[in-house]
């Protein structure tokens, strides 16, 4: 059920965190919608918590949101769904594009130190 909710309302993206010279790419996944119970279901599956969002619903109430960040957390949460075929087409492409963007950003912003990057490898 959580994979279906994510497929409809979720997103994966790579954001740059920090200021020069310490810019770090971070992979994140989130679900934002008006139905609190659906958001809580995804949050339980991911091991995160649901909270109010800045987005608005049609009735004027604030929306609900849950998110996870970090390469390994997103990979663990979404990798299983990808392997089972629950995320395909657009969401799978979105996941792989975000991972590629973080990898490119890592090459641009982080210089190798003794053959390895300073942060967690993608």
C-alpha cells in the first residue's frame, strides 16, 4: 500500500545542502498529501514520522508530509520496491535520475581525498 501511495504522491530528488566550499548533495524522498492516514502508512514503512506541511488542501487545511534523507535510507526504502516491480516507469526514472544527479554533484563539488570522496559513496 505504501508503494502505491508513493507512486501517486511521492517524489525523489537530490538537493545540495550547505554553502561553498562545503556543499554536499543529499538524496531525499518525500510524500505530501491531505490524507493523514496515508502519510502515516508511508511513514511507518520508512521508519520516519509524519508532520504538517506548508502545502494547502482544497478545504483550506494544511497538508501532511513525511520524508527521508540520506543515500542509504532512500536506497533501502525504495530499492526493495524497485526490485519487486512496485515502482516502475516514471517513479523508477525519477529515482535513477536523482541518484545520477547526486553522483554528478559529488564529482563537481567534492574533491577526492586519497582516492575516496570525503562523504558517503553513492
